[in-house]
């Protein structure tokens, strides 16, 4: 089954800033996501909904991609950016927690379960995935 992948305008903006190795890694990731779905991602985030249904992939260095599955055959790339605890202005997780309206959890509380459920199915957010994509779109003009 092929997965339809859409990028939020915010993700498109972030991808537009990628160069060389990062850009190639991202494009390769998109191909893998379309072909393999949740198996292309590294782990799910932990915490309350919707966090526990969002998946992350480490690309190159500190570069991360955050994905939400709307359905079994449709995914949103919400955010693409570096994980940098030292600079909350560019940290992808700081932006993600702002997007979902949560404070960042303590490091001690974080777990990283596989993105796919035990039966190989992506964690679906349905309507909430579209709502997150809309909120992420609004971040575009603010940054």
C-alpha cells in the first residue's frame, strides 16, 4: 500500500531551508514513508494525546521529522527541523509542544516506543491530524 504524504506549509518552509545532505536525506525519507508507512519512522512520542500518536524520524545529525497519520494511507509531515535543546528558537520539539499546546515533558518521563503498533499499524489521529496540520500552517507566517 502506498501512503499519501502531505507537508504542512510550515514543513515546506522548513524543508526549503535544507541544503545538500539534509535535503537528500529528507527526500529519501519521503520515498520511504510513502512506501513503508509507519515502518519508515523511528519512534512515537510519549505523553497525552495527540503526542503519543505522533512519530519522529532522525535524519542527519540533529535533523528530525515529525509525522501524524490521518488514516492508514495518509500522513502529514508536520515539522522538519533540528533538535537543539540549547536554542529553543529553532528546536523542533519546542515548536511541536507549542503546536499541541503542551509544555515539554521532563527528560526522565520520555519513552520512545516504535511508531507502528504491535500489529504494524500506524497510530491514527484522524481529524486531529488535519487540525494539527492547520495549526502548523499558521506557524509559517509567525517565524
